C-alpha cells in the first residue's frame, strides 16, 4: 500500500478581481485516478484546482486556485507521500501585473505581459527522495512519443502517460505509458476509469515498494 498524491483540474491566474487565465481541464481523469488508487488499497491526497466534479470521499481533498497554491499544497503533502501522479493542468502563465480593480474597457487593445509559473511535477520530481516516485502526463499533438520522453526527462518522472488533446473534458481517454527508456510499457483506451485502472496497475507493478532513482 502506498500514499499517493494526485494533482487534478485546472488552476487560475487572475489579471484583475474578475478575469483570469486558465486551462481546459475538467478534473475527470483525477477523479478516475483517485477511485482506481483507493480500490487498490492506497491512501490518496488530491490537490485540486476549481472543478465541478466530486472526488471519492475517502480521498483527502485540498482545494487550491492558483498554480503557486497548487505547488505549495503539493510540496507540503508530498513530504508525507510515496508517489505523485500529476494529472492537473496548471496554468503555465500568470500576468506580470495583477490589477487591484477591474480593468475598464477603453476601446483600445489591452496588452498583457505574462511570465511562466513554476512546474509542479518538475519541482517535486527533481527534489524527490530515493524512495519516492513521480508520474507525469503529456498531451502532445506532434512527435508525441519523442516529446513525451523529453518531458519525462526534463521533469525527472519515473513514468509518463501520453494522451492526445481529445482527452480534455471528455469521458474517455486513449493513452500510452512510457518508461524512462522511452519504451511503451502499456496502452489503454476507453472510459477514464478503465484507463486509470491500467495506469495504477503499472504503478503498482513498477513503482510501489521499489526504490526509484532517476538515471
Ligand atoms: O509541460 P506540460 O504542461 O505539457 O506537462 C504536463 C505535465 O506537467 C502534467 O503532468 C502536468 O500536471 C504537469 N505540470 C505541472 N505544473 C505546471 C505545468 C504542468 O505539474 N505548471
């Protein structure tokens, strides 16, 4: 049995009190992963951005809004976890300046200057202990396996789940799981819960109870 941290859903980065940037993400894959992990006897902590889905009651749920909040909550929770599944779609950019009052329309174009937010999977992956593991997701539209492997390396993941853009907000998903050599170790398609079961089966087989060390 392991204690697993799952990040799920989108995050928001506000430009003024009412407007924000976000990502298209429903949290449905996170819900499916929570259910699959719990059914296999694992304990689950889910750090979730704003979503309209319900996580299983047995999962410990921590709600956040921004990418920085997701990072801080995940960092704290991960210290007490064996592994991370990064299923969230955190907003990658934030406005350099956040207006305190609602930005009034002027009839002119509005220019926003954006800076990158921190990558949560990379931050946790690069700092993980020898006994911890991390699994990331990659949503790619070109050279999918090549880009997914590059992402796995950059973020020091033990496994990466490759899915296509049709996965977003959908009830179904179609995935490949790649290991650190770039080998496709499993494929799955169908309802997100079936796909989540396949992902947890590989995690149990290859990561739970094993020492992992990024090579
Ligand atoms: O770089 P990209 O966003 O394509 O990588 C996707 C993976 O990285 C997912 O596992 C996602 O949860 C994670 N991620 C993250 N923090 C970010 C951006 C992405 O943890 N700021």
